[in-house]
């Protein structure tokens, strides 16, 4: 005979393992009329930085790495750049209801727990320096856990975002 509590624990463990293995949710949007072949340089502008300076440094380093790998050159002064890059970072929570009850014909057994799960969100905006027009935006969100795993998730999320940048082939 199956032990009900052990069965429920196993189902919860498997569900959490599957959710934990999922990658960050990444979305990318861009101006379809923009000609990205004309842009060669970029500079950073201030957005909404991560509250932790180490995470701020990691975000900038990851984005720099992706842009440089795509042939863009970083310049210090925004007035000398073709593109302006900025990011917005936030940490929020998602509420997860964990029912451990089983209902039958007219009866119910168990209880529920409510967990607050920390979720990190990152938005990277890239706009044309001259016109200040937004050209491309990438966003990612994922559940946060241990710092080293978060660093790996951040790098992977930025990499996934920039797989679609620039949106058209540069000449």
C-alpha cells in the first residue's frame, strides 16, 4: 500500500525539480523598421541598476561581452555612440500555493502552505543615440536562489536575449 504522505512529497519534489531546471523566461522586441547595419558603437546610460553592486557589474559585463562578440565597440561618451544601452533590474516575489490536501466524497484532509518565491527581472533597452528612439528591448525573469546559480542564470539569460541581436544581419 502506498504511503500517502510519501507519495505527495514525491510529487512535490518532482514538480519542483522540473520547475528548477527550466530556463529563464526571455522575450525580445525590436523596431522592425530599424536598420541595425548602420550602428557600430555603443555607450551605457543609467537605467535602474541592481541594488547589489556585484550584480550590477555582472549585468554590464555580460551585456558588454555579447555586444562586443557581435562586432560593436564600446565608447565612454554617449555623444560619441551610435547606440545607447541601459538596463533595469528588479527583484519581486511570486506567490505559490502548495496544497497538500486530498478531497474525497464529502471529506477533505490536509492543509496548504503559501510560499513567497524571489524572482529576478532584467530588461535591457537599446536605443539610437541621436534620436533617443528605442530600437530593441530584451527581458528576462527567473526564480532566484543561491548566488552562484543566480550568476549562471544571469549569464545564460543575457546570452539568450542577445541571440536575437541585432535582429537582422549586419553588413
